[in-house]
C-alpha cells in the first residue's frame, strides 16, 4: 500500500496530513486504527452497494420495455455476484497490489490471503478498504449494462464483464488509485470520474456500436415500462452516492464532509439544469429528465468532490446536467447509435466534463483544495494533467472493450440474441420468467 | 328500446353518472377503452426520444333505455360530458331487440 499512501497524502495534503500528525508524532511506522474512520467506511461501503442493488438495477430496469425488465435487473444482480468473487480472486491484487505503473502485482493479495483482520490501510482495516473498493468494482461493470440493454446474450454479457473487470477496470483503477502512472502525473480523480464513469461510459458506447441497434430502433415504440422504478433507482443512487464520494476520503474527516456537501449541491444543480433546459426546449419538464439530471450531476462531481468547494460544485453540476442532456438527446440522435439507456450520454459525457472541470475548480482561488502535485502551479497545467487522464481512459478503455467484445463474440457464437428472442423479450427467451404477470 | 353507447373523457365519468341518475337511469356498464378520433393521439418524450401514442384512454358507457327516455338520456350525457374541446367523445344509438333480466326472466321494457 505504499504507493497508495503516497498518493493519498499528496492528494488530500492539508487535511490528511493534519489528521495523521498525531500518529506520526508517536513515531510509529505502523498504521493506527481509527474507530471513527472505520465506522464511517463500513457504512459507506454498504451505501455504495446500495447504489448497484437496487439503485442502478431499478434506474435501468424501469427504462426498458416490460418484456426485458427482469433481464436488466438480473444482469445487475449477476454482475454484483461475479465482480465480488473476481475481486476476491485477483481483481483487488491487480488494482491495489504494489508495483507497476500499469498493473498492480497481485502477489500476496491473490485470493486476499495476505489480508487479515489486522491488516491496515491508512487508519481503517484493509478488509474494509478491500470491500469498499469491491463495491466500486461491482457498480462500474453494472453501469455498462445500459449500453447494450434488451439485446445481448446472457452468456456473452457474463464473459465480457469478467474480462472487462480484470483487463480494463483493474488496470485503470491501478493507474488512478493504486499508485499507477496517471496519479503520479498529478491528475485528480477523487472518487472515480475516470475509473468508474468515463470508463463505463466509453465501454457502453463501444458495446452499443459493436452489437448494433435494437430491432426497430429508432422508429419502433420503446417506451419505458415503469418510470416509477427509474425515479426510485435514481433516488437510491443519489443517497448511495454519499458513500461513494464522501467515502472516498477513506475516513470521517473534513474532506469527507466537503465531499458530501459538494455532492449534494452539484446533483441538485444538475437536476434543475436538465429540468429547465427541457422545459424551455419542449414546453414541459419531464420527471425522467429531473432524475437523469441528478444522476448526471452526481457523475460530474465524482472526480471533483474531495478537491473543490461549493462554488465549483454549482458550476460542475450545471455543466454536468447540461452536457448529459445534450449528449443523450442531440448527440445521440445526430450519430444515431443505440446506447439504449444513455450510459455514454450520462456517465460518459458528465464524467468527461467533470474530470476536466476538476482541473479548474480545484484551484485555491475557486475555493478548492489545490493542485494535484507540487509540479503543477497553474490551472492550465492541471487541466493538461486531467486531459491526459481522460484521453488515456477513453483510448485504452475503448480499444480494450472492442477487442474483448470481438473475442467474446467468437466464443459465444455472436453477442446478440437472435431476432425471434429479441422480439419475444429477453425475460422469456433467456430466463423463462416474466417480470409482470398481471 | 335503444342501446346507448357513449365514449367520454375519463375525468367526466362521475359527472355523467350523476346526470344520468338524476333523470332516473337505474343502471349502466362502463369499460376503460382506448381509441382516437379527430383529437388523434398524443406524443410522449423520453430523453428526447419522441413516441406518438395513437390511442388515448377513454371511458365507454353502455346503457339500455326505453324509447321515450332516449332524448333525455343523450341530452344528459352531452351536457355533462362536454368540455367543448376536441376529444369529448361520441354517442352511438342502436335499436335494441330485447332485454332479459336473468334473475326473474322478465323481458322487454320491464327488464330495464
């Protein structure tokens, strides 16, 4: 964890350094457990899991047609299981094992054999840190589900997700949080704007393009089966996001408090932004729009939440809501790709704008906590570092996702279900069940 | 005897029922239906994706009346169901050959 600690200290320099002072003063090398930090991180971990099941599952589940509702809920649930097990086997080691700029060396983290009840990560037990990160490894692949919803084979989906988690998520996670090359270049990503949202957004876009459009898109009626689910899901995402963002402080401290405050401000601002933009453009504010805007704001503030102040949050929320609206409506129509549930439109676009604006609003003159490394002295310099992180994630994630999809397609005889099954609906075709028996 | 079938806006159902009770109509059957006339359908918008919904929800009321009650019945429906805006619905009137009350076996006007 040495690399991680170094980054941790550098990133949240002021507050964290102050917090660690007592421990250092005792002249002890070993980390000392803080019960307050540990209690908060146990809670935050549960909150992040709540984001995927049922939060994200409902957010997505409500948006598909009634014949596919179970397939989406089931994909989120199955991914929760698979990503957790793979994280235990090797994922945690690949992401947080000591070593390389590109991959961590799993070493003693393989099967978590070196992680005991006494292992520490900073002031919390490593068991808590590993589980907290496990919930991130769960939600990120689950986010991709929205890109290929209503048409992918379950077997192809499982294989793709397994490979993607280990070959895309784990290394990018290592680059940013595990002491890898992006963090050592001073790029800021507090809670996962690049690792989680740009990464998932770009993978979903590539998957949507590789699989092709749903049959009948965009002419056929594809009305959401239950927007009530979607609003409940978005609300659970919002609540759970406090665990995601404030939990990324890895302690119960001032950084966590600021992360919580700016998360709420940005999300609220983005919800209002989408609502008003749609109201002006189409004459009526839509409930789906308000809920989607809130999620876009949460995405946009994610990389920024521990390093910007409330003023930054207002701007980032506005930009996130506006960009997501534009990407999910105008951009998507212009290029006519079928990113079914707007994963790229919401997570990709708001993730990118949030990551870039983090470089602006982290500046102390805007109430931020300062730049990402000692070498960076200007907003332009920080923006450059942010840009490199964004572009690297897009290129690596895009290319790797494409290759994985092509290989999985070969292994499973095509990524898509056949036309008959697609018309029948995935619930009956793939699961022999129906979501609604009214 | 006549069979009166009225298609009305759903929110007018309570008014129509009250108006018909007032003139002495003692029974009716209603169904939730969907359809379109000159009002056409409506447009739904989900994140910029527009879907035209052809059929709008309406309520269909069916009731059997004696010939001399017909005019008062249709007048009551027209008055109570009207908003004077497009989409208020229509009333269809057909001849009714017979009515049978299942409990007693009565037929014709006595069974109404």
